[in-house]
C-alpha cells in the first residue's frame, strides 16, 4: 500500500513532469493563461493518463513488440476522443477555450512516456496510481504557472480580481510571459530541490 | 496576394513556436547546435507539408462523406506515424550522417505536436487572410503548412544561434540549461510580437 502511495507522490517532486522531466511543454505554455485554464488542462491530461495507463498495462502482454508504439498511440487517441465528447457535452465553454490542445493530448510526451516507461511493465493498479501521481503533478505545475501568470497578467486569482480597475501586465498573458514565467519558476524549483538534497 | 498574406502570417505573425506554442519539445531539445537544428527543421518541414496533404485528402474524401469527423484525431495520428516511419527509412538510405545527427528526435516527430496541430487546424479552423473567414482549400492548406514549417525552421535556427553563444557564457548555476533557454525564448517571442497586427 505504502508502495502505491509512493508512486503517487513521486510524480510531484522527484518525477515532476514539467519542472524535472521537461515533458509536455506545449500545453504547459499554451493553456496557462489563467489558473483555472491551467487546472482544466491538467485534469484533462490526468483523465487520459490514468485510463490509458490502465488499458495499456492490461494490453501490454498481448501486444507484439514490433508494433507496440502504434498500438499505444491508438489506445491513447481513443481515450482522447472520449474526452473530447465528454467535454463537448458537459463543459463546452472550457472545450472552446482549450481548443486545439485537447486533441493534442494524444501527442503529449507525458502520456506516451508513462505508457512506455511504466505501464507496459507493471500491473493495472500500479499503473493507475502512477498515472494519477504524474497527472496530479502535471495539474499542480500547470495551476501554479497559470496562477503566477494570472496574478501578473490580469491581476486576479482564479478569476477574482484583487487590484480593481487596473489592467495587469498584458505581456504575461501573451506568449513571451509564458516562457519567462516558466523559466523563472524552474529556477525556483531547482533552488528548492537542490537545498533539500 | 492571398498566398502572400498566408505566408507572412504563418512565418512571422503567428509563428508556430513563438505565438502558438506548438512543437516546443524538439525546439528545446535539438537547438543546442546549429547543424542539428537545420536538419531537424528540414525533416519537420517535409513531414508537416506531406502530412497536411494526406490528412486533408483523407478528411475531405473519407471522413466527411461518412460523417466520421470524430475519428479525425485517431486517423491523423496514424497517418503521421506512418509518414514519419517512411521519412526515417528514406533518410537512413540517403543521408546516414543526418540520420545519426537527428537520432532520437526523428521518431519523435510523430509526437511533435506541430505536425498534428497544423493538420487539425487546417481542417477545423476558419482563417481570415484579408477577406471573409473561410475554410482553406487544398492549395491554401499546403501553402499554409509549408509556410508554418518555414516559420518553425526560422525560430529554430535563430534560437540555435543564440544558444551556441549562450553555452559559452557564465550563467548562474540555478539558471543553467533549460531555464535560461526558456527566458531567451521569451525575449525572442517578445521580438516576434512586433509583427502582430501586420496581417489581420
């Protein structure tokens, strides 16, 4: 049991997909214009990650080695299509906002990376825990990055405006701010991680 | 005239890396050296244009007539994976040195979101280039795809040039590697923002 807990928690710091493994950079930068957008993107990825990890770990023994990558991609694409239907039905506004980046979860290296590195060699439950851990780590980093950009860029927190009447620094909502914020957050993360060593 | 607007818009105004955030992983991964960066951009350029051609035709003549648009994601990624495999085989034969230099990043073009992103964008989004919003036809799609990949190459080559100089400088320890690269891209993106508004 504690082993599974460890799997979940290692996704936060040691194997943090954004700050340590540098995977899934595109959605990280593109969808974090506000904290809520970042969090939604993270949760969408979490959904696909857990389900595809489980399906792949169950299928892995029956898939011939030569075609395993295409098979994994099709499995992942199936869950992404499922997610598209669900989001279109229940959260159409968020589906519009995230737009292209929902179908692009298929090519998010985190999902295929976990399938290849973990799910193909481990049991269904362990893989689900691993997907959950990495997915939560991803959601956390996206929310933090979204929060920083929202505070600097539009002066609000989760849509609640705290500077009243003033506009934030627009650049942080636009493309350059995404790169610069992520760069500085990474520096901060490195500092903290090195100190703990 | 419209083709000209498409080209300017795709290369400068809506640069795929610096404004649309697509294809960041290989952008950060192989931009350490100018030569690998050019090789990678060439491979991406080829795959994006070819993939857009094939996916556009599949979408128009296979998916739309049978109301199967929801299969777009699955169908497109399979086509792209097959294409990349083909490019890999051809490159291995024609230019082994380039094949060696690209290494792991060649099969990774499959998971380069720029390729799938452009393919999906072309068939789902309406574009405005100086006239009313409309879906792109085949010729416009190909020009758009090619110009987008040129923009990718441009950003990649500029960034690789900067990075070669950066590696010789004394950077604070916590900033070393990716963080300082990201901040540099941020400044580059800011420079490219100067083009915004040039093409509506």
